[in-house]
């Protein structure tokens, strides 16, 4: 599985747009990029997944450049409840298991 | 439509005792995964099961740990003769398909404390 690198932590303020970038230089042709969110004392929750260009859903947007060596999770107008750990995962969706890194601890301030 | 259920939510065991963690997947899901999370760490894959079959146990310690997913009833992760290092949060996830979208639905976890 491709190794990912993302910031250990980030702070932002309510109402701001937050962008979390993930580097995955060794991404393979069959790999997808998936983001999970984990609140304290809860299990992770799937946010968004993409292969290339841009994907948007009701929660977030995912931007993937043409070379796919990085990706950016964009959270519009964050609130205090968006404080969580965000995991960037890269792998072949045919794999059975998900490999989690340490994620990015996002702290939203009032 | 209930999500993934895990019980107990908190479990305290003394060293040497056995711990049994239960996981009921989402309705209709026949694929179950167990993960372990240490404080300040990401989740580590342990085992993947389908009904009555262990598909991938590459992340499971060779000794003291076992998992099952019987035809009827929840999946069970069993830890024999627990040690302090087993203290962690154990998460179960389920999915509808084995492959396809990397989307797994996680339960709230069981926090095991070994004293």
C-alpha cells in the first residue's frame, strides 16, 4: 500500500474553510484515495473517496491533481463539531484491509 | 437501521483473565473486520472474517488472540491471558461487499483496560 504523509495537527476557526493535504508519492495505478474522520471515543467514519480530479459530496470535497501524488480534503465552513482526526488512506480497493496512519488532528477554535 | 454494534463498550480485566469482545455487523453485511487502536495512534488491522470463515488474520498476534464469526450471532474477538499491553480500543467494522469501494462501517469500539 502507498505510504501517506499528512500534517500531524492543524488548528482553524469556525466558519473557515479547512484544507488538509496528503502526500502519496508512490500511489499505484489501481489505488484510490479515501478519507476517514474519527471523533474522540468513536469509530472512524468514511467521508469521501476519489481516483482523480475532484469529488464532492455533502460533507467535503476532494481535490486530486493529475499526477495523483497528493490530494487535498476540503471542509467548507467548519464548525466546532468538525474537531476530529482525519485519516488519508491510499490503496487498492480490492484489498481487504484498510491501513490507517496517524492522521491529522484538526482542532476547530471558536 | 442500526449500525455496527459492539459490546461491551468498556471492559476491565486483570492480567491473566480472558476478554471477549462482541461485534454485530450492520444488517445485511457479512464481512467483518477487527482493528486495534492504541492511544494517539491510528487503527491497526487485525483480522477479516466472513460468516464461518477467517479470510485474513495477518494482523492478529499469533498467540492468545482468536476471532470467529459464526453462522448465527455476533463476531467474537477473544483474548486469552490478557497482559497490560493489550489495553487498547478495539474496533469492529463491517461491509456489504468484500471489495469495491473501501467503505467500511465502524462500530463505537470496546475499550479494554488490563489492570
